[in-house]
């Protein structure tokens, strides 16, 4: 895993914000917050993972609610899928918003969004599952891409491809990185 990260340039948040080309890079940063408005998950079709819409249930038989999937063109029992946005900082104290979805988030958190959503069901949106709350203050490595949208706006979110919190890998990455003078 580390060798694939070393193939990408290391960036700081400052260098990401003021980048002039779309590239993939690796950035060590500390999670400052987990955004919960909008929610950290969305309700999706279990087949195609697209957002679904609730259907009025006329009966009161206790059956689970059904949702309309316009892509699959059928009624489905929906599941929660990650759409997780983290605000991160580094030594420069500048901030970025990183967004990642189901495959990356479930691999990193080792839990499905559905399981974590059930953990906080009935709670206000500001109440995060323990696995998400534990991210705040944690230092992690993000492999991300600087997209054309990021080049146009300093407010755009950066899509995460890999997230790693292994302390040994963080230390190895720090040792491997270029001297700080090159990481402005």
C-alpha cells in the first residue's frame, strides 16, 4: 500500500487549495470535524446505489417502508450508504473538505453505513455514531485527486480514493516525504 502512495506527490492543504493542475496526491491531515448537515449518509437502492424516495404506505401492517428507485424503476427496501464529508487541517491551519462514499468509507471504518445509521436511529442528526465521532482529532493519510472543479473553486470538496490511519504507515510516510521546504 505504501509504495502506491509514494508514487503520488505529497501535498499540503495550502498546495491543494492553490494547485494549478489536476493530479492525484497524498496528504497527511488531522480530522477537525465530521459534517452532519446534510447527513453523513444517504438512503439508496440496494441494487444500483442511487438515491431513492419514500413511497406513502397506506397499510399499517408494520412492514418496512418502501422507496421508489427511478433508475431500477421499481419499489425497494432502501439501505443507508456513506456520503461522508470531513473537514481536515494540517500544520498550515488551512482547511479542506474531503468527501468519500460507500466503498472507501466502509473499507476504512470496517462498518456499513446502514449499521452505523441504525446505531443512531431516532437521534438528532448532530449525534454521530461512535466510529465517526472517533475520527475527530485523528491524523490520517488521504489519497485524493485535485479535479478541474477544485481548480475553479477553493470551496469545492476533494474526493478521497484511499484513507489510512495506521500509525506505522503515517510515520513511514513522514520519513519518506520530501523536506518541509518542498512541501509549502
